[in-house]
C-alpha cells in the first residue's frame, strides 16, 4: 500500500501514524477502526459487487467511505497493518450457534505477531474493543465483556465471551482468495444471515449505534433506545449523518422485499 493511501486510511479512521508497530498502537488502531468504519451488509441489498481483492477493499473503506462485513473489514485492516510494519496472518473461523459451530471460512480474523501473538478483529459486529492475547488462557477483560481463548479440537482455538463461544479459530494461515467461495455464499444464499437481514452498526464512545432495517437502536450506559424511522429521506440521512455513508438510493429490506423507510 502506497504511503498516500496509508495516510488516507489513517485519516479515515481518525488515527495518527504510529512511531512503532507495537501493542499500544495496535490497540488504538483497532479502537479507532471500530468507532469509524461500520459493520454493514448494505452492498448485498444494493446489488453492489464484493471482491476479495486488497485494493478493492481498501478503496471501499477509504475512498467510498463505506464499511462492510468480516471479509471486507478485516481484509482492508490487514492491508493497513501490514503497511504500518505489523506481521499479519489471515485466519479462518467457524461462527458459534449455541454450542454448535457453522461451516469453515464463515469468518475471517487476524493474527498479529509482536513479542506475543494477538487476535485482532474489526469485522464481527459486537465483539472486543481491544486485541486479545492469543497465547493466554486466562480471562481477558474488555469493555465488551470478559473474553477467553481456550484450546479447541484439532488444534483450533475457541474464543469465548462470558463463557459462551463466539467462534472457533483455525491456526493455519490463509489468503483472501480462500474466503471467496464462502463470501459468495454469504451474499447470495437465501439461507445466509446476511441476505435475511439489513444492518449497519458501529461502536461509539458510550456504547453502540445500529440501524437494523428502519429501526435505529442506540445503546449507551446499559440503556437501549429504539425508534422506527418512517421516511426514506430520514433513513438516508441516518446513514449519512450517523454512519458517514452517502447513498443515492436505499437498500432493499429483505423483510419486506422493498426499500426500507
């Protein structure tokens, strides 16, 4: 990634270029990303192309000022971290559904190796604010809860929040292209959670703000406020003013088969 693109990416997330690629800077970069780049699946419901190519992902986040889901967000963030001098490995994960785990490659997470290995993830929606130590088996407090990484079967690692599994992480290094078939399934299959819902969400300084269909949900200090947005113009204004996403048309609401609002 060229220096100009790195600077533009840092400006996009409101971060300064770190003097050193260390754990403190990694923590700050992850938090900045979560607060500025939303987790969203709008492209699926707008009929937009999704390509797991580094330049395409970075352009979407930086130039188009959009978000994305796990493959896009962690794919782009991996490119930024690599350009800043971090050693980054893409890892595949199976997402938990109760006490069962879904198919391989359903999620993309990042391993960042410093003096110790870290799990970095800006693409799982409601998840950690800060990186997790991959080599620790002790509880790890985070503003989003208490997380643990425990040894799973076949050498995998299970990531738990408050004792409940979030996903099962492989240790084998992967490339972006390895996630393409599952990404295609996630954005096309009627069985995919991403085709059956419409969401845009990001971390805030006091909690989380989410637009789910036409419902705006503001969670702060343990309180949850919801309101239904009635008009298409107001939905577009929320995308623009709350999430920084400028759209010329509304995505189709999968619940109703028509645009939201």
